[in-house]
């Protein structure tokens, strides 16, 4: 009888302790998540998926395509990351994201955004945003990350997690609402897209045409007078994140779907969002506000989708830096994560 009681007692103790031990074994802290991402990037270059722990039912997308692990960059990655590296890790949600410069096919530069999600200590989701086009012009901004994006925040500068989530999502509301006040931008906010500064910071010179005689951004299309007017509007718009949006220069974005704010790094003040920008070309004329002489300009005409990844630096409840990728894909292309 005594042995039976001991057996029952041991079973009860095991029942109580085992979940805690299991949780400890399967939970990755912030540094663990960052280390895993670095191991993942090294495994890409080595073309060796076995070097990192994948879940049996892992889902993997590259530029929205759902493909097997081992395909895509697992075949073509050849070097990196360079000194340009940004990491955001979320121990609460067991997810980690990065934005890095890599090499492909031994020579080409690529700007690579990656998100990993863990389940029971293994990679259950992997998402690649690989920007391969038109990086030459932006390379000066892709040598090193802006200091603010990688700096730790002092405790008094941090924003509560739930508020960071709301702030990140409010950015998309501001764009589609053409109202910069819908998101809490700091006056010195700077946004870069595929390495190029689109607002804040130093005004950049007009972008040269690509080798084939087409503009680099917006997406490929014949350069004409309408495009020139839109470029003039962008150049003349206020140079703050809030005022530029409120001026209406992004009105040709018809919708932003599949909005996912998936990684919140409280230590760094980084929130990482994923979304899919739709451009249906139905708007023919944009009514701009506060830009003398350019109150009405032809809207950019081009059918395309732009799956995007945004790193938002949030300090004391305001957005200070935005670093984004954008993939120009055929209109109607899904993100792969609907």
C-alpha cells in the first residue's frame, strides 16, 4: 500500500513538473531567437536545411510562392549577411524577423527579409521577401542599418506591447485613409523602401532610369509625362511622414490587405508588419492637398500588387524609423498567408 501511495505521489509530481520542463525546453528567449535566425541565414548560404530544426509540417513561402524547404534561396544564396543587419525577436509569440543584405549566385546583391515562427522549438513557418531589382541606386543606404533601428531602448522609452501592436497597424490605416494623423509619427520619422528614402532624412536626387529605359520605382512602366508629374508631386510634398501621407500622394494605393503585425521586440522597440498593397489603377486623378501648383495630378497607372514587410521603430509611443521591402508582383497575387 505504501508503495502504491508513493507511485501515485510520483505521478502527481510528474504531472505538475513535466509541463514546466517541456515549456522550458520548447521556449526560445530573445537571444535564442536571434541566434536561430543567424543560423538560418548561414544554413541558406550552405544550402543545408538540415542545419536548422524544421517542424514536420513547416510552411515556407518565398516572394509569396508556397514552395518546399530546400528550393528558392536554399539553392541560390551564396553569401552574407553583410554589415546591414536588423533583427527583431518576439519571445512571447516565438517569432523572429530580420532584414539583411545577402549575395545570390555568387555576385548579385539581394535585400532579404525573413520571418520565422516556432512551434515546440522547431520552425513551423518561414517567409522570405527577396528584393532583387533596382538596388544599385539604394546601395549607399544598405551598407549599415540606421543606428536607431538596432539600438536597445531605455526602459522609460519603451511602449507597452499592446500599444506597439496598435501603432504598427495604424500605419496602414493612415495610408489608405490618406490621413497621416491616424498613426503617431515622430516629427523626425524617416521611411526607407528597398533602401531608398521616401520621406524624412535627406531629399534624394531623382532616380535614374533602369538600363532598359524604364523607371525604377514605381513598378516598371513606360516613363511619360504623367509619371513625371507624379514624381514632381512626390518631390514637392512635405517631408514628414505624417504630412506626406495627408497630402494624398499615395492615393493610388487602392487597398492594403492581409495586414499582419507578427513580431514585437520590446527591447529594441521594433514592430514588424506584413501586408499586401493592391493597385487597381481605377483612380485616374489624385487630388493633392497643400502642394501649390500640383493640386491635381494624374494618378499612377499600373496594375500590380506589392507584398511588403515593414520594420517600425517605436519609441515613447511614436514611430521614428520605418525600413520596408516591397515586391512588385502581378495584380491579384496573394501574400501566401491568407
